[in-house]
C-alpha cells in the first residue's frame, strides 16, 4: 500500500512531546502512531515503549480492534522487572475497566482486577524508595472491587456448591 516515511533521530524528542500531548488530548490512536514512528528509529526507547503501552490501553473498550495482546507486546520489550510488573498491572486494570464499561459478567471483570493487583503487589516488592505508584494502583483496584461488589468466580459459585 503505502511506504511509511521514517522520522530522523534528531526529531525523536519533538515526536515524544507530540505523543504525550496527543495522549493528554485523549487521542490515543495518534499517540500510538507517533510512538511506532519513534520506535522505528529508536527501537529500545523505554519511555516510548511505556507511552505506546499506555496509548494502546487508552483504547480499550473504545476501539474493537485493540486488545490486551497489543499492549502485552509492548510490555514484553520493557527491560526492568519493576516496569514489567507494574505495567502488567496497568494492562489488566484497564482491561477490567473496559469490561465493566461494556457490561461484562462481574466475575470476568473481577478476575482482571485481581490480576492487576497481583502485578502491583509484585511491583511493590521491587519499588524504589519513595515510589508508591503500585500501592496507589493496588488501592484503586481494591476500591473498584468493593464499589461494584465484584466477586471472584469461585465466590459466585460458592452458594450453589454448598446446597
């Protein structure tokens, strides 16, 4: 079809700023596109891989062509153990929120929030001093579960199994 035009290495900082701006303007498709252009020039740019992952998760529940697998491909390229654990939690949390918005069965949504909390718990153990980001996200997931009275799949079937 079309041959994409590469950006220059010198243009990477401006492109990063534009991608951040598009994310803040709730234009994740544009941010994703810019991140992909940057990664063609600087494939291991960790900041851009995180931004790409976030731009992809911004599309959960809004773009039917975008799923958790897309974000997991970016996640696999992150080097740090903390980042992999933390952003695995982000992917699961945002996917769970998308499932809630679309009216999925509560056990499905709760499973994603519990998966997110597991990722955040791993990140907490690896977290540098003064970085409470994983705690904040873990607490958010816990509050969502409590607010929506979400049950884990085994909790939903417990009353039936006891009869």
